[in-house]
């Protein structure tokens, strides 16, 4: 029997590794080519093929842009009430959504769900339902139920807020430090005492932080609630669009931008002070 030299075995191993690496590079290149082909096809089918290019020209784009740049300052005095209504809508919706999210989070947290798997699934379904339906759709539902006005917008944003707040709070409850909880149970504390004094203090910063963040998000949501007749700056924007007042549209958008910046600054300040 002839002995295989160590150098030959080493060379065969190098060749095997090199071939494996070539196959991996080929597979990656093939995947990238397929993804690029899908993206190119999507752009061609959705953007290129579905656009009326005959209506697009440099002069037309410049003319449309100039109409929006020409601000209509005469409507600024009438936007104060709409701006205040938008802030109040976002605030009330956030508070109402946080209040309704507490029992949903209690049901959807696996470690404290009152009836185990059954109520856990109920809580998770409610979270998913709230997050899956867009706030404009909720707005249409509540406009049909309670009529036009700010109440429909508040209810729509509150229901939309339940999903985010309850999901993040439920996950924070599931990740609490088990040491204090087990210690309280060991000395005879009941479930309510464990919840109030062992779990709530640990998740309270998460709750406050997420409520502040959701208020910031609801400021943005409230600006489009008026498009379905729910009041606020969104309704003012819809009226300007209906009257083809491009300067008025630009003015309302500018006020919305200022309000969003205010919301960002306030939420950042509140998180630093409260949490």
C-alpha cells in the first residue's frame, strides 16, 4: 500500500475549500441577479409603464412647484383653532389609547395573562387588529358611527394606539426581572400585589416612554384625520385641496411641519424629564 503524502492531503483540502467558496460566490451572485431582475421588472411595470409621461415636462413641473411656493398668508389666522384642535386630538387619543391598552397588555403578556393561553391569544389578536388597520380606515369607521368631527378622529387614533402601546408593554412585562416577583410570591403575596409592586415599577418607565412616543406619532396622524372629515389641520388641508388653492395647501403643510417639529422637541424634552 502506498502512503498518501501529508502535502497531497493538504493540497486536496485547499482545492475543496476553494471549490466550495466558488460555489458560494456563484450562489450569491445568482441571488443578487434574481433580486435585481425583480426590482427592474417592478420599476418598469409600476413606475415606467403606469406613468403618463406625456403630461410630464420640465416647464409643467416648475409651474406646479411655483404654485405651491406662493404661500397664502391670509389663512394663517384661521389655522390657529385647527392647530389647537389637532394637538388636543392627539393628546386625548393618546391618553384614551393608553388607558385601553392596559387591559390588552395584561391579557397579552404570557407570564401574567389571567386565564393562560386563552386570554393570551385574545390579547394578541386585539394587538394585531389594532395595528393592522390603518388609522384612515378606523377614521372612516368612526365617522360612519359618530359622524363628522374631532370625536371620530380621537377614537380612530386611540384604537390605532392600542396595538403599539399594549404590545411594547406586554413584551416589557414578559422581560421583567423575575427575582422580585419570585421573592414576593415566596412571602405570600397575591397576584394583585405581585403585579402592582413587583411588575409595575419595572415596566413603568417603558409605559411612560412609549406613551410619549405614541403622542408624537399621533400628532402626525391627527394631521391627516381631517381627510376623512375628522377635524384638525387635516380638514383645513382637505378644504384647501378641494378649492384648488395651492398657496393655501402649502401654508397648511408648512404649519403641519412646524407642529411636527414642536412635537419632536416636546417629546424629547418629556422623555428626558419623566423617564
